[in-house]
C-alpha cells in the first residue's frame, strides 16, 4: 500500500473529517472510498468513449429509445 500526502484547505479537511465521522470510518478510509468511486467513473467513461468510437450510432439510439420506453 502506498502513502499519499495531500494539502487541503482546513475547511475541506474539517468537512471530510465530519463526513468520515458520520459514516463511522476514518478519514483515510473515506479518501480510499472516494478514490475508488472516482476511478470507477473514469474507467466507465473511458470504456464508453472507446465503445462510442467504434459503434453504430443508429443502434445506440435504438437502445436508448428502448430504455426510454421502459421508464415511461
């Protein structure tokens, strides 16, 4: 496991500390969770862009129309 030192404004640190306490975890664990979420979002965005670059736009619109119909 790596060690990371970051500089934050005191207000941000205090709010993160309050959030961690509200969740019943340490600030370290909170940062670990937030970084995992950020990386998952990045990976999903990267996969989406790769698929969009090689996919058929008409097929994508057809799938979106199906999804819209399901939520109506």
